[in-house]
């Protein structure tokens, strides 16, 4: 989410319209948050030592209400169900009528206290799947705005190798769970030919060790290259891996997977599970990538084998153009209309 928050901040605060953005975080005691990604952005952390969960959230809301009175915001954008709940109470305490938007970044089917989202006045949906979920929860369609996420266009191209198929996974590493890398490795064990998989990312040691044991069991350990966490992953890919044939994503669920958009912005073909939500908004079959049914290991293996066998992939330029509607300038114009109540 930090990538999306950074892009949103950059687009809105640097515009000629002069939007001012203040990040508010609700921090429980004993937490040790990493603020490095915030840089020089304006932010405030609201703290509470109250042990009772309900009372602690109301304490957050009261403190937030004081900030609402101080800063008099035009809009409150809440990025999950709990912040919708706290923001709703804070608005009551402040006696102001500030608009509250929900802006959830994962499928609502896996969201804790999803009903709290209904406390928001309007909703910014990052995928058509989340839009559908909001409608199914009873939200008036007029109060839902499908904005997706902003993608910065790239002038560079990450090319393919002529003599080796180089697959890439970039992101958090989990055995099962959301990222579901077990499925990826099982699919790779069913293919043959000259290929390798580069993994850029990190996770819990236990998860990584389970996966390393699995690749040994599957006898594909010599084809897997573990690069670990990288602060600037795409710069690392360009400088160290250099050639990428296809990016792979086997997630069990998403919101709007930015790694697909980022890959496509570099002209990289992608293959993803058709999980809820997001991939089906991004991937245009045969133009910038392909979808396979989640948990269908054989189908994913077949798609990978076709690429190894020399399937003709689209030109990099065609892939890059395929997500034009998500690029920064289009995104900014859309959000501006919503915030100015012009849409």
C-alpha cells in the first residue's frame, strides 16, 4: 500500500490545484512502525495505551476529532474498515460534516469488520471487483467511484532473453496465504526446457524455508534464484537480472496488484491467477498477459510450457500501452473530479 500512498501523495500534492495531504495513523502501544517510506510527508501518529479494544478505538476517534477541528479537512479518506469506523466517530465528536471516503486495498471478502465500510459516505474502489462487492453490501452505486490505482509510465523496456526463458516473481513471500507461492512451484515442476525463476522479495524465515524444502523435493532448486528483499526492486531487476520473459503471480486474493501494472509499464508480459480482485481489470488476454483459474496447477503449467516452447509474445510497446487508462495523468483527472464533486 505504501507505493500507492506515495503515488497518490505525489500526484495530488504536486498538482497546480494545490491539494494538501496529512497522513493520520492510529498506533497501538508496543508497535514499532517503520516511517522511512513517509520521507518528508506530513503525518501524525495518534497513540493510545487503553487496553480495551472498543474504548481504545473511541479514544483514537476523540483525539482524531481534535485534529479535524484544528485542520478542518475537506475530505477524510479511510484506507480500511477500522479507519472508517474511527473516522465516523471522530466526525461525530467534532460536530463537523466532513466527507468520509472509504479506500480499501484488498478484496472485501477477507476484510475484518467489513460492515464498518458502510459508515463512509462515498467509496473509492480500486477494482471493478471491489465495486461489485460494495454494491452487494447495499451501497448506492452513485456513491461508488472505480478509480483503480495510479501507475507511473516508464520509458525504459525490460527486454527478453533470446536463449533462456526468465520468469520473475516480485513481492512478499508466503508458502500458502495471500501470495500462494506453493502453487507457483508446483506448476513449475510440471514444465521442461530452458527456464529459470528469479524471486525478488522477502517474507518470514519459516515461509521461505518451507518453500526451499519444497523446491528440493520437486527437484527444481537449481532453477530458482533467490535475490531477497531489495529497496528499489525494479532498479535491481534492471541492473542484475536484466532480462525478464514473464512475471508470474499466483495470489489467492488481491485488491489491485500493482506488481502487474508495474511489470506491464516496463513492457513485461504477465501471467496471473484470476483471483479476487484486480487481475481481471489489468490483464487483457493475449495483449499484455493471461489469466488462469486459481488453484488450477495444470493450466498454469500449460501456459508456462507454451512460453518455453517459443510462443510469440506481443511487442513491448503494445504491452506498455495496454494500461493507458491507469497512468498517472488519467488517474489524477479522475480523482480531482470526484473530490471536487464534478462527477
